[in-house]
C-alpha cells in the first residue's frame, strides 16, 4: 500500500469553529431578515458588525427568515470562524471567553447604529449544529386588539389594531381544523425549489388579562408568508366576513389567489426555536435536508 501524499498547507482549509448566536430584534425599521441590495435588513447589519470585528466577510445562516416589520424575541443563527479567529476574540479582554467577548463586541458595534438588534448569547456550537436544518420547530406569537379599550399606544409596534370585534371561539375552531400535516399552498407565497408541505403543530388563540387576543403558532417550519396568511384567514372567520370552514377550505386550494390576505406584519414575533439534544443535532439536520429534497421532487408540488 502506497503512503498517503503529504498535505499541502497552502491548500488545506484551516480548522473551523461553528458559532451559535442567539439574538432578538425589533423589526420595525428593517426590510426583513435577508440581505437585500440597498435596503437595511437584520442580516445585513449583523454581518456588517461581524465583518468589522473579524476583519472579513462572514455569512450567517438563520433558523427562520422573518418578513419586513416582523420582530424576533429569540432568533438563532450560525456562522463559521477559523480557530485563530475564534481565539482572537478575547484579545485585550482578560478573563472573558470568546463567546462572552463576541457578545460584548457585537452589541458595542450594533448599539450606536442599530440598537434594535440585541445579541443575547454566543457560543461554540455542538458538532452537527445547523441553525436552520437542525431545528425541530419554530414558535410565533401575534397580538390583536379588536377593541379601542384594549389599545396601548406604547405597544402599537407589536399589536394589530383590528377595526372590528372578533369571535375567538370561531377563530379557534378554524385553527384546530388546520392542525397536522398539510399542503399549505393556499397560504404561501411561492418560492423556487421548495415545498409547501408543513406540519402545523399548534395554533392557539386566547384573550389575555387586558382583553388582547394572543395567537401562538408552532410548526416544524413555516412557508413564506404562511403565518400571516393563516392569521388573516381565521380573523376573517372571527369577524364573520367569511363563514365557518372557509379557512380550512383554503387547504384544498391548488394555488394562492386574491382571497388569501395577509395580517399586518408588525404584530408578529418569532418567539423561539426548538432543537434536539446535542447528540441528535447532526442527524436532525441530515434528515431535514433529505426530507426537503424528497418533497421537492414530488411531481405536481408547487414551490414556496
């Protein structure tokens, strides 16, 4: 057996460290998560801050891309650094480990320019972690004030002020009927190379102590605009502009049409993302990618 050829240090990529970042943001002044030329986005300002610290462009991967105006109480991203870059984060900061130093430095860069983004935590990610594909489910919440007496001007940036009263019981019945694994094409904005099949795991609505309706939705993943379209549909039934069963009937739609409206974005918050135990992160990411490829390949499936 011949000896292996020696490795050329000039062509061997340096060892990498995957970093998990947990953050929150007020989406009011942003054109969504994803970088867009000429527009201020959360990903854009975060990656600009990382570039200032690391001294090179750093590309992030997010658990759930949010639309323009949508907030996040708990968003998760990952990115890769070289081992020397990770270790260098503590330079000049005695007593801090790299993750804590990165949190301080990022908030220091973001604060004066983009105080609407707050980094909560940064740490070396476990083996196999992928912010997007390792996730088990995403959670969203949405606040609706359907009575002027419940409207708080201090919360106008995260509450939908609905013009008519809503019947929460009608809305909940509609929401219950949509739980489970379905093709949500009628509630999604088409995107290339994707599937509209999702498992809606929770869709609960109730009034809080102040009388504001709080909706909470959970799914393995959400299609583009899916949460806001679901909310608009049950609100139409709750307002009695549509008959009971109308929102559920949208599951049978072969395409998204003009009857599919969107709830205002500013009341929507990404509340959290769930992940499996560390020893299952890699398997989860691999399984999610394989399942998505399989669904995307099904004939007649529209993209999202």
